[in-house]
């Protein structure tokens, strides 16, 4: 199920995604999400910023949610600092 929170004037929506692959002793997850302004129709082009992490594995959905929210908050903070989503979309250290 989608989960959401707010940060610095934006809504953050995230979805933990079960990771498929070899059996693991604990359930592994990835995440997908989007950032939008309050009240925006996030399904319209240009109204939201999508992000995801399908490379790393997180143990359990809560760990995936925590990682997704941290990722989104850092993107929003970089957006406020730079004024551009293009610069805020770059992964830190890339």
C-alpha cells in the first residue's frame, strides 16, 4: 500500500515493492515513490517527480519506507537549495 508524509511544502508518496529473486531468510524490498505539491494532480505530466531504488535490497517494508523517505527529503532539500529539480534528482556523490 502507498504511504505518505509531508516535508517542506511537498507531499511524499512511497510504495515498498517486494524484491523478487532467490529465496532469502528475510523478506527483501525495494521502493518507488513520487514527490508533489499539496493538492497537485500527480498523474498529470509535470506535476510530480518520480523516484525509485530497485538496486538495493531493504529488509522488510519498513526499512524500504525509511530509505524512500530519506531519499525524498534529501531531493526536496536539494530542490530548495538549487531551485531546480534537475539538480535535486542527481544521487548524492554521483
